[in-house]
């Protein structure tokens, strides 16, 4: 059974940073690309970035380019999203997902709130 669990969210002020984590299990993590999505009040659910199996970041959302960096640890089966210079419009629930065996699996998400 695939399990994805995000963590690391919280309340921060504009300009601050957060590092999100996604713990993965139940599939061969090191051979699958992973995605970060977010659900924001203003724009609904949008894809933030795709992290290839090798750890390269692709399909980066324009509004986070230069501020967010995705990475992974294929030994520990962990996915990360380093978020710098956070803005109020980054507020939302952040999810990791994977397409595995003809199904897209999602974690429960972690709330990020950027507010002064």
C-alpha cells in the first residue's frame, strides 16, 4: 500500500522560509518521479514542481521559480521542498503525489500559512 505523509508546514511571516518533507513507502521510490502540488484559496490546486527519479526539478510553477527547490533522498525515501522568500499568496495546503500502478496517490497535505 502506497503511503505518502507530508510534514513541515506552519505559520511564517512573509520573506521567511520553510522546508516541507514527504515520507514515502509502499512502492520503489527511487525509480519514480514525484510531484509537489498545492491547494490555494485563490487558484485552487496547482502543480508546484515535478522531481525526477534522479532528483532534477522540472515543470516548475512560474510563481515559485527561483524561490522553491525540490529535492529527494532515495536512500531514506524522502521528498523535500525548500521554500524561501515566502509570500502570502503561497498560503495553502501542500501535497506530494506519485503515479504508481495506474493510480495517482496523494498524501493528506500540510498547511502552509504566510502572514504578518
